[in-house]
C-alpha cells in the first residue's frame, strides 16, 4: 500500500512538473527513463573508454558495454565503480556520453540521481561541446559546463562550474557556485541546468544556487552557443577527487540515475522577410517584414547575405524595413534574424535575389561594393568561387567558421567578435569588389597575426600592383594592427574596382583592412571630416591590444591619453600636431591591470570614452 501511494505521488508530481514546463515555454525533447533492463540504450548513449587519467590524474579505467560498470535495472541507470585491476588501473568505472545521439544548443537539462559516497569518489554530471570551432578547437577554448560535481572527501557539497578560455582552473579564473545537500548519497535529487542564450542557471530540486550570466560578448567568455552533449561518470581519485587519498574499503560504489530529461524552449520570436526577386544593376533593394515575440520584446532585426551581416535594425521592429542602394550584379541569398530580450533568436526563410541578368563572376559578398573608406572584413571576400573570388591551394576548408562551402579557411577570430581569414600560404589570394569614392593617396591598416617573424603580402587593383611587396615584422602571434605607411602611399583611382590581397610569405591571418586617405588627387580638396571626436576602440573589451579611432576636424596640437578609474595618468598615446583627417592609435595591454580605463582626446575640443581590459 505504501509503495502504491508513493508511486501515485511520484506520477502526480511528474505530471505536474511536465505541465509546468509545458506552460513555461519548455517542451520535452529527449529523455531516458531507464524503464528497461540490460546495457544502456545504444541509440541514446555511447562510452568514453580508457585509463589515461583524463587530464586529472584519475585512477580508474572506463570500460565499454560492461554491465558490471554500467547497466539498467528496470528503474535506474546504475554506474558502478569497482576495486579491480583493468587495463593497468586498479579501479573500473563507466563514462556514458550522449555525443551525436543527444546534442543541444540551449535547453533545460534535468538528471535525477543518487550519488556514491566515500573518500576518493568523484561523480560528475557535465557537458562538453560536440563540434566547436572556437580558439584552438579544444579545451578550454570550446567550453565545459559542469552541472554537478561531488567529491567524497567533502560530502554533501554540490558544485557547478563553467570553463572557458577566459575562465578556467588552469588560470585560476574558473567561475562556479556550490550548495550543500546533506543526503546526496542516500536519496535521489534533481540536478538541473537551465541554459539560455544569455545565462546558465544551476539548481538542485528546483532551488537555484548559481547563475553564470553572459558578460563577455565573445567566445573567450561565452562559447556556449554551440551544441553540447551530456556526460555521466564516476571518477576515482584524481587531482580533486583523490586529494585526500582513496578509501579502498568503500567499493563498489554506485551512482543511480532515475531519469535524464532535456527540454527545449518553444516560445522563440518569429520573423518574416519579403524581398524582390529581380533587381536592376545599380538599383535599390528594400527588405521588409514583421517581428513578434509572445513572451518578451524584440531587441533587433539583423539582415544577412549568406553568413554576412548587412545591417542591424533597432527601431520599428514590429513592421520593419531597410533599403540598400547601388547593388552589384550577382545572385544572392538573404535572410533575416530576430533577437528578443532573452537572447532567443529565429531566422526567416531564405530569399533569393538576382541583380541583373546573370550571376556575375565577381559579386560583392554583401551585395554592394565595400566602400574603401570603411573597414573591409577579410571574411567577406567576393562571391564567384575558386579562380574568381580566391585562390586556395588546399583541397579542404579547415576554418571551422563561416562560409564552409568555400575553399578559403575562415576562423572565429581570437581577439573579439567576428572571423578572420587564416591558414594562408604563398601564391594564394582573395578578391574584394571595392568602391573608391575619392581618388588619392591612401595609407593602409591591416589587423593581422602570424607566428612567423616576418610576413609579406601585396595588393592589386584591377590587375595593377599598387603596393609592391609589403614586408611586416610580426612581434607576436596575437592579432595586432599593422600600420602600412609607405613613402609614396597607395595611389587609388576613383570608381569600383576588384582588389586582390596576395599572400607571399609568413602565412598571415587577416581580420580586416582599412584604408585612410592621406591626400586627394591634384585638383580635389581635403574631404569634410566633421568635428574632432573619439570614434571608439576595437575590440572592446580586449585582451592583448585595442585600436582607438579618432577624427580631427581642425588642424592643431592633439593629445591622446589613458587614465585609470582614479583619474591617474597611465599612458600618452599621441602628442603632436595633427592635420584634418582620421587617425588611429594602438594601445598594447602590456603593463596594464585588469579593469576599466578612460581615454581622453584633447585638441580643439575635448572628448573621452571608456574601454575595458579583461587581462590575460
């Protein structure tokens, strides 16, 4: 009778809970209730196998398809750690993974489990990325989410932790929280992660005890926008679990798992997109649509050609529209994305637009030529394919970034948001359709990185080499802004042209290029630049260096200085007479302490801005 009553209460609780999540925008998407017997369901689970210590000097050997270490008894998954010799180790255990069988980006993950006990045990419920491209493509750059960890020498203390490039235990910068549950080894408890685009919330039995909020808008602090899979295991010993040794009298030890449930968020924002299908060359294209959100508010609408961001719209979002002019001949695929205040996003259906009568050979990636006076992102090379838009000597694309159907290797950049062209080699090139508004002599800035001591590249416009061989001594493998100021400058004629960036030596990674007008052609006057002002810095926040852009509207002496939050002078970045024009100053992080700084421009007017140094 007691058992029947308990079962009835459990069923009612399950129904109430399922109803609750259905009403609060969560819908069950994947689960294992362990209501069968034998080995774990092979359609849901695989095994990590071996006794290599797993990076933590652990003492167990993880076995595969061995019921002594992992089995289902009709009510629970049983993961059992045993004292026995196997594969050169003194203990056996199991490590179950859902990789390629259960992989999710965002969701609510629930595991109801009872943990082992005793000195030397180290059970964990955690997640790793299935196929992430960030940084070095491995830990910690790609991220780790620890939903639950418990070490037997500190009973009852439940830990949740995240690991990223910026926050990890190797640098002693890891972030985490903990709570105390007295009966973790004698009762089942629900360990849960609620993972949204903006935060990770960890709880036990519906009581939240730690939240990690997305504060850095880059992969170094938030690699958690890729698919992750679940891992269930008991480790024995190791750097943390074995910090006080292993009690051999406790074995065997078990982790019982009553269920694993994964819910997906269903109330995502909705967006529509309308475009013309055919447009005249040089004409205008208007994009329009609607954006709605049933449980929040729309923050922005983004317009993409392929993987390239054309525009961000932040007002009039319920009935939005945007137009671009001077579109170039070519065939384009456009889509819109809406983002709400919870960070949830949705893409519209993709629309095809043909400009002109055919798919031109060199078509600018963002539908219109890159203005030469604006920053040219290296990953936005032309459409047209090999031999037209680029020459890449490798047979595969190993970039792990955007434009994966192209031969050029495009990587997530390591110094902020965005991407860079990498793995370049001698005789390769990429092409860009650009428009020069004003003919004249230009200087060049390139954001690049290389492990070589010296790199070389050149630029041609409409088949004419305009630079010769540019040599640059690379002082660091980190990204830096190279100021290419040649004696005679780069002479460019007014009009739309095909610019080719040729790589010669040093295999540089290129983030962006930026041309600055030094002087106009003979009969033209200097452009109107506007008032003296600070234009901001990029990247911000930063880790190694940042580039400060500023504008001078009246000739005169200019001082650019850096101050700490107490107003104390830290560094002078510029102190000289300036002509009218656009300028940059590079701030190297060496010698700075982590935190917020103020940079101040003093000339015919005074301007100041804040920047954020994250530390190394």
